[in-house]
């Protein structure tokens, strides 16, 4: 059994169907709804990725230290990954600052966890469905000019976001909290 792969045209097409429109044949479709979807897609995709630390869009890696000498109080400068959307954390936390594509710190080596933008064909089904609702929610107003339909689509989006967050959370089990207040006071 092969996993389904998704494409930009498929997600926009599914969103158009939810908006009551005909599906797309290609991204160059001249219809207004197709134009709206094609223009909003990348912005909405990156925005939805950055609203949560989705496990499927996370990577870990060691940073390359540059030979440049920092001009400020930091001892070392590291090159950030070119595909990084958001730095989530360091394996061995140290104070740092980010300027552009560089991380400044006093650490002699840096390993990070960060969020990247996966290609559409690599997203899981729960996120593909969420993106369909995101697109439909933001496309339906320009297409139909009907506020009631926008509210209806918003109402469908929110439970799917909750389901997607739950499904994604299964990739990282909860950590057990070890707290012993009674023995700690002894």
C-alpha cells in the first residue's frame, strides 16, 4: 500500500471544490478562483507551517562555524541552514543571537533543531486536508463575496486544525514530569 502524495494543483483544486467551483486542470487556468488559489498558496502554506512546530517539518543538524570574527561580544559565528524557517532550539542550549543567516554564540560547536519547508509531495494526509481547508477558508470570500460561506468554512477549518495537531503530536511522545515536592524539601 503506497502513501498518497499531494501536489499544489491538487490542494488548490480540492479547495475550489469546497468553494463550490469546478476543479483545476492546470495552474494556468484563467478562472478567478484558480488565480486566487495560485496566488495565495505559498503564503498560506508557509504561514500554516509556522503557526505550529509541526513534527514532519523538523530537522536537526550541526552548524558550520565560519572563519569570520564577529564584530560584537560573541566569539563565534555559524551559518544557518538555507532551508530554515524557524530555529526551534539548540541541543546544548547556549545564549545566542541571530542576524540574517548567521547565528552568533560563544559555543565552540552548535547543534540545532529547526523547522523547514517540506515540498508538498512530502506532507502527511492530515496536513494536506488542513491546507485544503486553509485555502478554501481564504479563497471563498474573494470567489463568492459571501461572508456566511466564509464563516462556514472557518467553522470547518478549526476542527481539522485540532485533528491535525493531535495527529502530528503523535510523532513526539509526551515527556514524563518527575516532580517530588515532598522529598525535595527534606
